[in-house]
């Protein structure tokens, strides 16, 4: 029991299980004998975690309840399988629905963000290119891109954060700053971009995403000597890389 | 750690409402 408690206190397991509704039941509880039978759980089955869709279909199961290093990837794999099906069955058609209301589209974008449906980054980018896009949807689309943190999503956010329209740039920059640590990987190269606005947007975002202490103000980049600017970029790169190492080890595999 | 409510019907209702999958801990 102690091993199980420890596994379910492990940050990898907690992170992998964040999108599941958790519930426990005794194998011998007669109220659930029909459910157990439907899930193929025999009368002598030991402790296990069973992954189920909201409709009651079994996604998989794990008996590795005392070993977080095995349990976390098994939970993540079950979720990825659910998410891929959910995107195909529920979300994909809604992106293409010309009659969808603003609220319906916003709800789909929120679902994409919440479930980290990386497959949908192209659909979200297409929404941003709609003519006359309401600000409410622009905000939701930017937030979805930030939460996905894919290469294409980050690319669009940094371009818009450095764009000529101040209001749009602010919205994109705010969303980008809330991206997961993995997004920083796609921003590091932009610190050396030919375009000063891109460099600044990338710097601002990386320092926020990786919680770099004492970031320089925008004025610093206008006035700093080349040597000091290079030192600052070296410092930020080093801290960002440390932060990404932890992310790649403890979180990225369980997204 | 993760809290484990024990009401399966409520968990199914919650999963349907939020379109999230369920992690059922079966205690042998």
C-alpha cells in the first residue's frame, strides 16, 4: 500500500494522470461486478489501474502501481490513445464547421489547450487566418497555440508577438509567455534573429517561460554594448537549457 | 498525491460531462 501511495505521489504520475477522472473501487464490490466483467477484470485480479473512456470502453490497464517509472508512461500512453481518437471523432469536424458560433469555436480551442491536442496545431493556425476574427477567438487561439507549444505554434506566436500591430503583438506575447517549458527550445534560435523585434519577443518569452531571474528591460537591448548583450544571452541560454533538461526528463514524456 | 473518490457513478458522470477519460483504481 505504501508503494502505491508513493507512486501516486510521484510528480510524473500526477502529471500523466492530470486529465483523468480518478476513482477507486473494491474488486469484490458487487455493485460493480457488471462493470468489472465488461472491462475484463477477473474475480481474482490484483490491484490495477484501468483506463476507460467516458463511454465505458477500455483504453488499457496497468499493474505497475508501485513503480512510477513504469506507471507514468502507461497512463500517458492511454491518454494519447484517447486524445487521438477524441481529435478524430470530436474536434476535427468542429474546426471545419462554417456554422459554429464564436462560443462553440472557443470551447473547441479550450479543449485543444486543456488536452494538449498537438495534432490540432494546424487547425488552430487556420483559425488565426480567418478574416475579421473576433478578439475573443484570437485570444483563445493564441492560448491554445501556447499550451500546445509545438514548433509551428511557437513560430506563429513569436512572429505575431513581434508584429506591427501593437494590440495583436501584446496578445501573442502574453500567450507565448505562458507556454510550457518545451516551447523554449523553439525560441532559443530566435535570440539571434536578424529582426530585433523577434529577438526581443523571444527573449521576453524565454525569461518568463523558464522563470529566469532578473531579466533585462527592453531598454537594455537598445543601449547595451555588444559584449554585455552577448553575456546576457549566454546567461539566459544556460538557464533555459537547465530548465529544459528537467522538463524533458519529468514532464515532456507524459504530455 | 491523487485523491481517490469512491463513487464510480459520479466519476462516469463527471467524465461524460468533461469528456475526460477515467482512471479506475481496482483494489484487489
